């Protein structure tokens, strides 16, 4: 590609990345220097077009994520692909997916070299992939960082993710409300991978919620690794060590499949269980209401669809419908709703397999 084309491309990117600040500064200066009296006609307005379903400027979105070896991660890929198909002006260039950091960095570098318009990256490891995010931004390609956050704000234009602390908080409050009238109630926790920041946040939120219920004490915690096998093994250990407890919070519905197997094998039915993430199998069990699983706290894989929406808006230089600002937000955090028998039908269409 000729050098001047690359320069023009970089300039247009900077307009997308920093245009909002420039416009805001101009508006501020106009307001300060204007001789017009303040009145309703001088109120700030936003005439910037918002992204919608109507075809617009064509946008190529590069998408890179980990290997889909987990139900939630597979749902991330499915949601991204389905959302991109919705738009006739979007081309999605999606990588094969890898859990190897070096491989994923290479895949993203290839997308940078292809000069895609926007990148959506769910890193295998946010800290390890920060440099490639910085490289994309320096190349003028805005990055939508999905779920696992980069170590530097300069490596991304927008973050889209779930609320891990909120997951724990809402799980704790749900359990607390169920047990608030029970003296000396006991709860246990089956966590995810302890080395991940998201696991620490989920536990912190859970513990903070339980502080509101002085009658409840967390008596045990085990960490698994988001797999059926680890869920079954760790749950069996918890059941053996704890002859009596009133509630269990499990961080992840995939490892919850194994946990439920261990519970069935032990013949235990004397407590309630709350899951995490929002798998369809968990929602089906909640709806049937024949076992210990009474609720799951969402960590929506639909976040990848939202990331595609925002990437398209970035590529087209548009804002977000329903918001006054000229640019898309710098961060979008999705709410972790509690799915119970009472509202499960509302959330079943979003359940992942």
C-alpha cells in the first residue's frame, strides 16, 4: 500500500479515537467566547448520527479469542458471528482461537497487518497481550477489549465485559435472603481458577454480600478450574469435609455439572445451590426445580455481540443510540442478573450450551 494511503488511514483513525475530545473542546471554547445570551436555543445538542441497523460504511472487524474449549467461550464465538451476520456492512475476520499466548499474539498481528478497521480481542491473558493491543492502537486500529482486561488503558479504545464482583455480590445476596431467618447458617463456595483476577473478584463480592447477614458464616471454600472433572472432584472433597451446610455458591455452570454429579453420588439434598454464568442446562434444572440448584448468576456471553455492535459504530464513526455523546463509551459492564424459577423463561433464550 502507498505510504500516503497509510498516513491518511492513520489520520482517520485518530479522528475516531480522539474526535470526541476535539469536539468537546471546540464546544467548550464556543460556549466561553460566544456573545449570545444563554438560553434554551444555546443548549448543547448532538447531531452526530448514532449506529443503527441501516446499512452504512463497510467495516471489517477482526475478532481474536481463546480456544472455545468451554461452553461459555464457545457461546462468545457464536454470539459474535451471529451479530456480525445481522449487518450487511460488516465483514468479520475471526481467528481460529488459541489458548497459547504466543499463538494468539501472532494471530492478532496478522489482523493488524491486514489493516482491519477495528479489532475485538478477548485475550487468553490480558497482561500478556497488552503489547499487541498497544501495537494495534499505535497502528490506528481501535481495539475493543473483551472480558479479560489489558494491563494498560492505552491498549484499548473500549472495554466490554461482565461484572465479576457483581456476580459474587448478587449470589451472596440471593443466598443471604434465602437464609436470613435461619440461625447459624453455613455456606460453602466452589470457586474457579484462583490465579485469575475474575475469581478473586467473585469471591470478594460474595464475601462482602454475606457481611450483611450476621447469621451466616462461610465455612469452606475450594477452587476448581472451570471443567466438569475438576468440579466433580472438588465438590466431592467439600461434601466429605462438610457434613452439614445450608447453601453452596459455584462460580461456573460448566464445573457445576461435575459438582451436581458429586452431589447426586453423595445423595445430598439438604442445601440450596447457586450457579454462575448462565448455561442452558443450569437454567433447565432451575426451571424443573427437582434438585438443589435453585439459581444461577449471569455472566452473559452476549457481551461479544455487544462488542461487535460497538466495533461497527467505531468503524463508522458513530455514537450509540440512546446516548447523547458523540462517541461510544470507554467501558461497558454488563449486569449479573440472578436467574431463578420465577424469571428463568425470560433468560432461557440466552442460555449457552
